[in-house]
C-alpha cells in the first residue's frame, strides 16, 4: 500500500491533459466546457442558442437553420492559448529544511500551450419550409506540457519529478436539418460522427528513496534537485487511442413576438472507449508493466436561451446550459492497482450550469454595417474530486479536489459588405486560457 501511495503521489502532479478517464495525474485538473462555433457567438459570450441565425446554427441549434432564406457557407479559424496549473514543489507538511525541502505549503506552476487551426466549416441550403446543412466542427484541440520538481508530503515521502506532454483532438462531422412549423416556430435535428484521438505520456524520475546516504542533497537525491536523465527514469505512463461515435442534437426556436425569441437545445455527447492506458517500467523501476482499457463519455447537455430585441439595431441574449459532467465517471479506472475499474465511491464530478450573456449593437445606417459585440459567461468547476477514505488524504485527495469556477469576458466586431459577405472577429479571455477567432460567411 505504501509503494502504491508513492506512485500515486507522483502521478497526481501533472497538468490538465487527457480526456481518458483514470486517476492518473494528468486527469486531476480537467475542466471541460462547450463552446459554440463562430466569432459572432464567441464575441457574445457564447449566448447563441436562441439567436442561431447563420450557418453556425448547424451545430449550435439546428432549428436556427430555418431562419435562413439563402444558401450560405461559413468558415472559422481559431487560436487558443491554454493555461495549465499543477503542483510543482513545496511541502504539504512541515519542511525539513534539508536541500530543496525548504518551502512551506504546496507551490503551483503554470504552463502555457496553444493550438491553431480551422475550427468550423459548414454549408447551408434552405428550400421552402426546410433547410439542411453539413458541417465540420472541432469540439476540442488541446495541447499541454509540464515539468514538476516533485513535492514533499512529509520528511519520508516525496512525489516523483515528472515530465508530461499530451495532445487531444475531438472533431464533429455532421448533418443538420430544420423545419419551419409556423411563422413563429422552428424545429431542428442534427446527427454527427465524432472522431476522438489522444496521445499522452508522463515520465517519472527516481529520487533515490533507497539511497543509503542520509539526507541526500545530490541531484536526483531525495532532498536534491530532479535528475531528468533517461537513466533515472523509473516509470512512464501513456494514454493512446482513437475512436468514433455518434452524437445527436435537437432544438427548437419559438418567436412569440418580434422582440423575443426563446430556444431549447438537447445535445447527446459521444461515448468513446478505445483508449489504452499503459504503465511501463524504466531503468530505475521496481514493478512490472501493466495495461488496461479506458475511454471518455462527453457529457450530455441541455440548454435554454432567450433573445430580446428592444430595437432593430440592438439585442441582448442569455443562455443557461446544464452539463452532465457526472457522466465522465462512466469509464473511470484505477491506473495503478493493475489498471482496473476504480471504486466509484472514491471519486465524483458534479453536474454544472454554464451561464452565458451577450449583446450586439449594429450601426445599420452605414453603407457596410458594423456590429459591436460583448459578452460574459460563467464556467463552473468541473474537476474530478476525491470523496473516498480520508485516511489517504496525504496522497490522492490533495490533488483531486474541488476547483474554482471561471469567468470569461468576450468582445467582438462584425462587418457586412452588401448582402453576400460577412466578416467577424472576437476574443474570449479567462484565467484558464484565451481564445481568438475569425470567421466569414458567404451568402448566395
């Protein structure tokens, strides 16, 4: 049990990373949220369920396709910067003041990673009461890397120093359709084939726990700086896999008057299971290799939206999206006890509600109208947390704990030339990362 606790204490120190669900360290701080496509939506804080009046409705709310009267194509490019926070060094107990064990309290470190690429592409064709769209949407393009020094739990227990990298991609390829039931009611449904790919690795390095030298402060020693050399590798863990699954979206938009629109959207999350988790020994290892199968259930969500147009030039929108984060426990495994299913009583993720608010003002009198947008939204805590036996409080629970909610602030601009072309730009800022988007819509 002590040996397993030492391994676990090393493993829970890496950053936000893979979506394969296990109690490996790279899953300790995962925060998962949905982001509607399009710079217009991003600039309004994601409050787009009831508005959904362009080609991005193919994913955001397929009912909105029925609002369109002309064929159009939409493209979006995004650049995302990720801030991953993880425990790097320090002591959870009283430091010994030997070597580098001289910091009281655990010290977090942040790593910065980024990704760029085409985020959304769709084509819409309306005909009478019907409209159909095909689209490609990147739900996730995540990158992370980190290096930890190995924190102390007490004078006799230190986490292994680690080096970690990962990449994750989740992409929707979908078809959506809308039906105008009346002049005030639109219904929509969409089906997507979702692809999932993950590749992560965490290397852990020895700190000479068996070294006979007392109070060893040499590099690689228990009280010394980390030795990240290949010869000092004690273990590495990988999560690799790719899979495909189906996801369904259904929505409606009701316009009771010219000033108000309301919407409801349900989105089922795909369920992936083809992820292999492996623990492999290094030159300094004292345990055998093990492997197991994991996966990830993207949470289902249900959203309600409202749009209010006090004037023809100004609108205000708000969304509330309930995300069933608890479904992420469906494939949760114990990556260290032979890699088997973890005790579901030891971990939990609470469902959360995202709140989105945005506004748009259009200078419609201009020859080429210019739109100003702003928004804010609340991202709830969605970390996996330990709720098991408090006797292991010095190990896993220290890192699998409740996190904080995040407030996102967004702003954007839109420019329309004639009746055929629209260009939008937006940015979203929070302490979990920043997102920048440029999108274009061409109408025929």
